[in-house]
């Protein structure tokens, strides 16, 4: 199966145009839960592909207003590349969305979800049991942790989620980057952010956090609610066992619109299966 058979064609790809501002991209990331959006520039001979802007770029560089400054280079592929080859590219480059570019023109985009769909539909091999694909290291946070701190934990762990643990260490929910983006707001500056809300003796003092009304404002100019993460987490968490196949888990992810599911052994959390982990079963063949 080639990229041309799996990709979203240009007519259905949401893009932003140069010149533009961060507000243009924030709308798509919040309302459509995209991880990144391609940037194009109109030209006399047709639009030209210029790069990608991700939700991480927006959060980590909110002082930049212009799309041209937020934009970054990203790996690209072509329509005749095999799905297995693009899966290996995604894993190697840590890329969730790979623009399909021919002669500088954006022909479409192929995503991790597109590859997962090919596995779910039987177009690519999905017989591997996920027990061998899952990651044993799991990012976690405590239910009472302020969402601002959990956002930093997720960022430092370089994963798009955090499993939420209760008072006795049991899993009580999960929170994702998408959940945080939905309640985050990029603000213009820190002039009226107030004084530091934590004293030296407070349990949740965090060097870069300032007060603004009932919220914390990280010095990165992204306003995130300070309430405990349990107020924003998903409590009805889908889980899988190690005997489930990649195809079965791919179907579960697509049906429930999730990017990761905890791996359980009985009642014990033993790992995490992310959608990109399903790709590794293809790339290793």
C-alpha cells in the first residue's frame, strides 16, 4: 500500500497561509484537535508548501505572533512511498503528520492515524500482539496536581498524555495534550499577571508561574487553569491487555478517537500503547 492510497488529499487538508498570526493556528488546534497544521504560501504559479506548525510550537513559543516565525521544517514524503516506509520515517523523525509534497506543492498529508487506519482495515499487517509493542515506562501525575504543573510534566516527559493516579496509586483517569489545549489561552503578555501566588513553604511552588485571577499564568504567556488535574481528566479510561493484536487496538483507537490506551495485567497498570507504537510493528518487518 502506498501513501497515495492512505493520505488525506490536498482538497481535504486544512492549511494556514502566509502571512498569518498564531490566532489562525490556535483555532484549528483547539476546535479540531489537530497536532499540527501545514503552512502554504500563495504564488503566481500556485501555492507552495512552506512547513508545519504544531501545538507544541504554539505553547512553547507564544511570544511569537507571526506564522513565519512559528513555522518549522518537517520531513516530507511522496505519493509513491510505501506506507511501511512512511511509518519508519514517522518513528525515526518523531513526526505525527508528514506532508506529501511534489515539486514544492502540497499534494496531501499522511498521518499516524492514516497508518493506524490501514492496520485497522487489514491493508497492513496487524497481527502482532500489543504486549510486545507497548511501552513499559508510563507518564503519571497525581489527581490533585495543578493542571499547570501537569502540563510541564507532560512537556518534560515528551509524551502527549499523563495517567492520573489517586491517593493509593491506582489509575483514576487520563489527561492529554488535547485536553490542555482545549482550556489553554495564549495571552499577549505578563504586564498585569500579578505577584507570584506561591510562598516558599507552599507545596506547589513553581518557578515560572504567576497569578492572574483564579488561574496560573506560566511565563511562557500561555494561560492554563490552576485547578487540580482531576477536574479535566477523562475518568472512563479505555484499557487493553497484552494479548490484543495491533489490528484490534487500532480499531479501538479509531472508534473511540484516542491516541493511547493503558496496558493492563489484571488490575495492574503495566504499560502504555500509543498509536505510534502500532507503527513499529510495520517498520520492523
